[in-house]
C-alpha cells in the first residue's frame, strides 16, 4: 500500500514543479523528521558542485531505494532520524515540551532554565541506536534526553548531570545518596552506551551534530 505523502514531500513536489515557495520548503524541512543514512560513524554525505550535501529522506521507502543503489551489496543501511532543528527552535523561543512522565526536575533536580540552555546551545547532539530513536543533547557534562519519532517526538523525557542530583535511580545505579550531585555524562558514555538506567543502560548513540 502506498504511504500518504508527508507535508515535506508535498513541499518538495511543489518545488520540482517550480510552483512552490522555497521558504515554505525550508520551514517544513526544519520541522520534519528526516532519515539520514549513517556511514563510518558519521552522516552519509556526497560532494557535488563544490558543496558537501547530507543525504536525507522523508520516509523509509526512498531510504531503502537509496540503499539498494549505494550500500555495499544493496544491504539496508543504519540511519538517524533527525528532528533537532525543531527542538532547538522551540528552545530558542523559551519553550520546551515535556513528556507525560518527564522527570528531569522531580527526580534529578534540573531547573527548566538549565534544560532550555542545554537545548538552545548543545555542544553535541546524539541519535540513539535503540528502538525509540531518542535524541540526547549534551552541554558540558549535562544531558537532556528527548523522545524520537512518534506522537511525542521532541518532548523532553529527563535530564542528567552535575547541574542536578543523582536521584533515587542514580544512587541505586552508582552508589551514594539521591541528593548527591549528578554524575558527569561524557561523549564516551553516550556513544558507548554507558549511561545507567533502571533497566540497565541506555543504548549507544551516534553523534549527529
């Protein structure tokens, strides 16, 4: 069954017909989830016309077609789902949405102001290899985890790091008291899946920014 077109796909089709507004296309692209192949630890890109272009797709059908033509043996490729611009734009306006069970404040002592600062000016952004495809925004040794594609995409789930406290789950995983400062979270912790959770560890993540 053919999938319904996304709003972004509609804007792209308009530009191909030369009857769309390029500003609408850019705006929709920033708001949409794009599937970007991952290769060699980074985003798949090509150079054309003196510019390096990152390959992005509106859904899994064109991504699979790309893999058949460009991946070794036509095998499926790992990919990242990017929606970072939407989250950062919201943070720049002094807002962020909270997941229903958001607990960065109640369990880990992060103020909304600190969470906004991390989302506005991250040192790096990571895409989880887990099934939830969550994004992790890191500034220094603090992180904010937001939900991936779906009805709650872009909503903040939790925050960890020295700007807050360990909380009960952190104390159980790392020792010490719940009121102790949160443990620092490093780049290596994120990409190697070393952030403890109540069920084990967060899946490894790929840096995408």
